C-alpha cells in the first residue's frame, strides 16, 4: 500500500506523527442513541421515550454528521502527512479514490472505528473532494440546480435556486478550513489573499466566477460568492420558452444584431445580462471576426472566429496590471468586425464608444442600470469619472451616435428574469438624447404564490431602424409592433 503516492522519508503509515496520534472516541458509530440512553437515568429515559420521533431522528442525524466530521478531519490530516501531493497531479481519479479508500480503511481499523457502507462511501467522497476538489463546496458545484453559492462564514452557506436563496446544511469545520479552501482556489490561478490583500476575484477551473473577502475586512468569517458557469449556453429559443421575452422580441433582436446595430444590455446584478449577451451573439454571422474583452471570462460565443481577452490585476508588488481599457485599445489594432466587452464599468467606456463610432458596428456590452434612461446617465457618469472634460452636449452626442439599442433585463421579485424593455436611441433633441421604447413587459398583478402576472407587448411605435432592416433583408411585419391587450 502507498507504493505509488506515499511520501518518501520518515513519515509512514505506521509512524505516529503529532497529527495522527490524536485520539478519536473508540466506540462504534452505529448506536450513539442507544449508548446514551443506557447511561441515562430512568427519568431521562422516560423523557426520551416521550420525545417526538422526528426530534430524535434529527438529533441522531446531527450527531452522525458531527461524528463523521471529526473522523474526516482526522483522516484528512493523516492523508496530508502520508500522501505525496505533488505526485497526485498525474494520478488518475480511480487510482486516487482507491488509495484514499485504502488509507481510510486502515486508519479506521487502527482506531477501532466502525462505519456502515453508506457512511464509508460518503467519507471517501468527502476526502477525495478535500484532496482534489473544493471540500464541502464540491457537492454544490456539481448540483446543476444551483446558480450561485454564497458563503457567510464557515457555518452558513446559502445557494440560489430558481431565483430564491436558501440555507444549506453544508458547513466547513471552522474558519481555518474555509481559509484553506479559499487559498487553494486563488493559488491555482496565481493570486493571493491574506490580511494585507483581503479580497480577490478569480475564476475556477470550470469557468465559474469566484470572489472572496477574508478577515479583518470580513468581520464574522470569510465571505465567498461563486457564480456558477453554465456548461450549456441558453439559446434564444430556450429563453423564449422560459418566458424571458417573446417571439416577436426575439425576431426584432435577430434583425438588430444581424444588421449590426450597437447594443447595450442593461440590468442589475444577477439579472441575466451575460446570459442575454450570449444569446444575442448567436445571431452574429460566422464570417465575422469577434474579439471579447472581460474581467472574468464568462462569454460562450459559438462562432468560429473569436478572440478572447481577459484583464489581469496587479501582482504583489502592485505592477503588471492589464485593464479592460488596455485590452480594448489593443483590440482596435487587431482588425475586429465586432468588439464585445463583458461589462463596461470604468474609463474603457470612452474607447468602447469610439469603437462603436468608427467602423466596428454591431459591437455590444453590458452596464449596471435600472432602466434605459438610467443606462444613458451611467454612461455619462463613467465618461466624467474617466477624467475627460467635455461639454455635456458633446458627451450625449457621442453616446447618441454610438449606441443604437438598450436592452433592459431585470430580476423580478418572484426570482424570474425578464427582458423588461427594448429602447432605441434615435438622436438628439437639443441637449437631450431622444429615445423610444419599442417593447416592454407589462405587469398586471400578482398570484397568491407571489408569482408575477404579466405579458410582453409592443408599445405601438414602429422601429426607427425599419428601413435599415428592410435593406439588409429583414423586413419585419408591421404586426410585430402592434400592442397586445391584456387578457
């Protein structure tokens, strides 16, 4: 045993290192409740007999999890002392699982600990997750129903399912355990997090977005958020089927993307901006060269000719940073047909607007805003924050000539994500940007289950770009722009 993955040197399985000599309770694990009852007084036994069966079952399950946690912690220390971790990079999953199972069996036998088959299988899986994966988070990452994982300290882990947050029974042993998993994630991508640099933004191996803040900034324990990466990209048909927008809106957006209108997707955090941007990109022709620029690479474009760029934070010495603006400036020299910026949030807005105005029609980006009008104001504010002194009329004129369409997406109070508005920018009237809403989501009520009742409808305004659509071969029927009466 340990012939392939055992460390060379003093530490062997039989050796009693400080980490492996700690004593675990020797009683078998199969009868904790009966053992406690036998040592209790007659009055206590009567009280236990009267307790609800559900309470006893929950208590038994809690004690079982605590017991398994103690055993797992002891075995994990033993694995760290005896496994040659550098050799595990080349080990197959089956070989590593078999080795972990053998080590666990030997240590359990040595300690006189009895586990049933289910507990032994669970223990082996958790040990494997500790060695090769992300510990307790691994089961949540594998759960396809989970969209976000939110860790508020070692004992409180929440997930988002179907737009609603719920508390899980998954926990870390303590803060040190949580910090070890955080360090494992960030060190894999060349980042660091500690008291001097207490926050980090990174990307997991599967593409999921990872953000963490550790003490002293995080007061009650480290804070972690993971936005899971969707392995299967949602297409336009999927979003229509899920009720994100209507077929008429999809036909309009297809014409808008295909005829190379410049589009901004606006919305709040978690509203589905990136998902919408991915779906819109499916209408881009394969013959076009696309360059994407992101802080954390999330876009999943399916075209043949795609170049992906990702910004980089500064190193330990505060040097080596590559911003989105740096990537965008370089992208302009790489002969792109379209430029897609994952999210515009700073001084790169100037270069983005210039690109949209100078031969890169059909470019797209996302911004944080609550409405189309707020989105325009946000663009103005970002230009001001970039330190560029321009008259407000010049700024608005630049925006009006660069941006053709603002698509507003929102996460509503029932957790659903909807495209609530499609607004066209039609030019300037004096010093004000002229805008017209073409489609909207009309709310009409709320069900007793707090589900929003509503429907998508056109506003009755014909598109400002109808002639452009017709010249490009997308002659949309007039019925698309007719309002739909509430049922």
